[in-house]
């Protein structure tokens, strides 16, 4: 389900024709449980060995909501979010996630990978 949502989010945000050029990511490894913005989130590692999906842990007021975090190639990250969780819970998480570096993203990926037993 997470992988399907990620593919949908990437395709929806891509210019016409670009969705077919983007590889489909499978983000099923994990989850590691982390706190972002005082709310619990589940972090899943993607099969590109660098991206993560961060899902609001039910019964959080942020749920349902998902963030996709990918490195941007210049030491920073790209952050995309989608869902209908309460903004009072999703905005602090967005603020927290938006300030991480690609090095911190790599550490999140590793934590999710380890949580998944890999």
C-alpha cells in the first residue's frame, strides 16, 4: 500500500510524460518509529537506498498523512506530503522534516532498514 501511494504521489507531482521516466519505488522496509513535531511517525526505507516514506502512526491526529523524503543531490532534501490529517499535527512534523540534511535522511533510511530486519 505504501509503495502504491508513493508511486501515485510521484506521478501526480510530475510534469506530463515525466511519470513514466521516474522509477517506481518500493517503500516497504521497516518501519522505524520516530517522533517528528511531537507526533509518532512510521519511517519506511525505499528500495532506491536513499529515500524514505514517513507515515502518521494511527491513532495520531496527523493520520492519515504521508511524507516522501528524497535527497536533492546538493546535500539537502525534497519533501512532499499528502493526506487529510489535522494540520496542527502535520505542520510541526513538516517543519521538523524540512530541516534535515541528506546525511540525516541517510540515517533515517538506515534506521528503517534495520527495523525491517535487513
